[in-house]
């Protein structure tokens, strides 16, 4: 601790105030001054401590009564700055006296605070009010920790921030103060890049994820932790967390809630059936009411079935570890068949793509118009003095006298309805919505790949034949941990140039910011991300939820609706499906599209492509045209009248007395016109009487042949009789199919149970 310095001519008053403060503290019990300070109750009194101390001094220090309060305030920085007492943040945050804090800075670490003040003054983006908040916050830390500015640690700052948020809702310039300490190298290089990063929780262990469901059966809890830890090797954090949700919450926690005391994986059939039935719906946590049908039930069943099958398989290799938990699987293979669900899902997605592909030009046009209109409105507002009225693009705004807020420079204006709008924020949202739409539709990349684009993503390739330099966009590994390169078209190049120009804002390079990966719950190292924007006094990477909000605002401006007359919604992944569908429909081979979009399996790429009825018809017609070109041309000449008469005559010769012959065109009768015996005969139920007469005649002929001893004739006639019986049975079947049943007219009086007047 450096020696205390007398800052000005009031040093006598400071020393006198320090003696009065120590005299007041001496009246309380304790071995140290800190113990006496706590015993005085000043921590709990807040600003009331001064009145309490002045009351004591009025009795025990009668001289200079009128100056007690002022001298105590001047002496407090000396006592606190010397480390004699260390007030807590709960007391310090309520002593908002700028003169006292200024005196404390002069007494404790004048050089350190002067360095901070000079840094803030040199930064034009830091206002005077923000600079005072930075100095005030650092003064609180130094008083509470009895050190210097250089001794402040990240933990000290986070402790103050938590105490500050507990007392009031906001913490002005807290993030700015953190950045100032980082730039001055007070914090080590390994410190979190921002205050948000310091407070954002990192990925939790499997045990922490499981314990959030408070499982009662400890052995099963340990088994799930062991099993998931074994399976999650090589998994990303989001997949691991989903596995915990299924096994820990949807499976075992649900069983414990409805069957307290359960401690085995051997589930009785009725218990397993009840669990599967509850799994059909998503229910409210509060009252258990049904909210909606669960769409991912099959995925849950597959995961639980994998648990049982894995335990059985692993028990062969490690029987002592997994063997005690082997049990019959309560889920059959048929219950995990997702073919029907996948077909329905494919149909829904294809319909979604077919709805959005035709309206994509309207969305692009609206996004561009909103961006230009917001820019014109902002420029006109900046050129208008506060309090004046401006009219731009048919809209009237009035600039209020207020120009700045605690978050930095904002351009406020009241529209015709009286609503106050931040025109700078409107222009920012319109620009980034346009940028996201353009990049997504030109590249077909995933949303996480969009947000991970950096200034380093641009590479060039020199064609070996012509020497032409081709710009390429390098897509960082995301879902499959495989990077790929995309050709930068002129349209895409214009969009990326506009993004870089805006983010750089006249600086020689893009700012380095850290992005938070929601799926993995980790912060990236500082990088020159393309999708970043200013937030207060720092640059922040644009998160996924903000992109969704910007898209929704643009879609609302289009007025587009879906088939149900509801406002049409786009999600970032819709642009990826539209990109694949449009590319393949315009002749891009599917295997090339697979490489461009980064799919591991070409079937995934084909699944992304939506099928159109018109496309299927045109494809079939093209197939017929190609087949005709491959066949001899003489087969497609015009037929002659003789050939046409022959063609019609073939069908006329098919008609026989008891039905129709089904022989092929151009072939003669192979059964010597024995139609009753022929299997190609299609009997006509209308000729049943004729066939019955033929059958009666056959019976008479059989009797005649037997009387004359014509046994060979009897055998042939009996074969014909059997065929006739078969044809009669076929006629009965056809007649039943074609029969019309008269249901009669309903009696409305009897159906209603009343009589009409």
C-alpha cells in the first residue's frame, strides 16, 4: 500500500475527520478496527451511518459540532484507503458522493486512477458520464480490497458486479469498465474476453446434467452417468445434453415420478406400456396437462432401446461392470420404425419448400427496400436538429430534444402515431436482415456457418489454365468437422464487401470479438467475425436468435401468408433447402450439390430437394423423348387404314358367347377355341343363363356317352363340366362385386325421435 498523500489544502480537515471517525469506532468493542466497524452497524445503516456517528460526536466531541459531518466524509477515504477498515460493497454502493470518492482516489492510488482516467479521456466513444462510472466502480473495489488498481483481479470485479446487480437492476458501464481493465493489462491475457464471457456458464459434466433431475435411485443415477460418459466420447456437447434429457428426464425421472421406489431396469409390461403412453404428449411441468403431441417419440424410444441393447452387449466384455443391469428390452424393433414418420416429415418439409421458393424474390426485394429506406431515414434524421420535424418516403418524424442514452449515441424520433423509435437500431436491423438473407440464399450454408464467417474466410485460387484469380469462401468446419470452399459470385461479393465496409467503420481491420457457441456453451477466441455489431461500448457477434428476429421483421413487412392464411415464416435452414432444390432443378448434379452444401451422404442432399408435380411430368416426357430417339424411326410412322382395321378386328374377335378372350394382341387362339376350358376367358355375368344351359347339355351328353360306353368321351366332357362350374363361380363373384344395394330413404322422423307438425 503506497503512503497516503495530502491532495489539497483540506488535508488538515481530512486528518481531523479521520481522528473523529476512529474515535467513534473506538467506542465499539473489538480487537481490530475492522471488528469495531462491523460492530458499529454502519454496514447495515447504509447512508444513515453518518447521522449515527455525528450524534455520537455531538456528545463526546463538543468542539466543531457544525463540521462533524463534512469532516467525517473527508476522513473516511483516509481510514478506508489505509486499510484500517474495509467496508463491504453493500455499504459502498450506497455512498454515492463523488467528492468523497475523488478524495479516496487521491489518497489510495492517484497514479493508477490517473492512468485509467487518461485512457478513458483519449477514447472519444467514452462519454464523461461513462468515465465517471468507470472510476467510481474501480474506487469501490480498491476500498473494499485495500489495494491498488493494478491489484484488481477478475474475481474482485465479478464480486462487485454481483453485489451491484443485487442492489439495483442495472450496472452502468460495467462491461466498459471490464474492457478498460483488459486494455490496460490489469487482467491477465487468459482472462475472459468480456464481462458476458466471465458470467456465461460453460459446459457441465454428465453428473451435473443428470443431477438436475434429482433422481432418487442412486444406483440407477450412477449407471446413467457411467453409461452416458461411455457413449459420449466423441460426441458434441449438444448431443450429450440431449442424451441426458432422454435417459435422465423422459425415461427414468418419469418412471420415478409415477412409480416411487423403482430401482431396476426390468420393467413389467404394464409399467412399460404406461410409460410409452405418457410419452405420446408433452405435458406442463406445473399441473401435468397436455400441451401438444410429442413429435420425437420414436427418437426417445430408439435411445432407450439403445441403452438396453448396449448394456447387454457390453456385459459380454465387462460382466462385472454392466452385467447386473442387463434386462429384457421393453421396446421392440417395430416400435422404433421411423419410416412412416420420416415420410410424413419429408412431405411437410417439401410442402414448406414449395411454399417459400416462389416468394423468395419478394422477400429479397422487400429486404433491400427496407435497408435503403431505413438508411435514407437515418441520414435525414441525423441532418435534422433535435426538436424539428422531417418527412421522408411519405413518413413524418419529429426529433425529440433527447439525443443520447446510457447505451451510447442513439437517434430517436417520434413517428406519426407518437411511438418513439430508434432510427439507428432500425437501420441496423434492416441492414443485417438483408445481409443474412443474401448470404444464406447465395451459399446455402448453415446458420452456424454463417455466424462463423470471418475476414480470414476469403481465399483465392489461380486457375492453372488461364491464370485467372478466382475468389473463394472458406466455410469453417461445423456439423461434420469438414471444411469446404464455395465460389464467390459477383452478387455474393457485393454483399460481403458491404458487410466488411460496415463492420470495419474506417478502421484498418475488423474488430476482434468472441462469439458464444450456444450448442457447445463455449466462447470462441477473438476473431474478425463478419456478423458483428456495436453494442454499447463494445463489439458483439450477432447471435442466432437475433438473426431470427431480423428475419421475422422483414417477413412481416412483406405481408406474405401461407396456405392457412397465417403470416409466412422463414427460418435460416429454409434458405438451405431452397438453395439445394433450385440448384438441382436447374441442372446441377446431385453429387456436386452434396459437396457444395457439405453433406456426408448424397441421400441427405436428395432428401433436401423438394419434388414438384410439374417437374415429374416434364422429366417423364423427357424420358419418353429420349427413348423414342433410341428406337428405330420406322416404328413411329403413321399407321395405314389396313393396319388400323386389323387392330380393331383383333378386339372384335375376342368377343365370344359367354365373355371376352384375354389373349395378347397379334396372337391366335392356342386352345382350339375350347373357350370354356381356356384360362384366358373372362366370363361375363350377363351370360350366366347361357353357361347354365351349356352345363345342362354337358350333363346330358355325359349320360349319353356312358349309355353307349364312350368312356373317352366321358372323360373329356367331365373336364369341360369342371371348367364350366369354375366359370359359373367366377361369374357369381363378379356379379356380387357389381351389385348395387338399395339402402332406401332414411326416416327423418324416427331418426330425430320427434314428429314433424
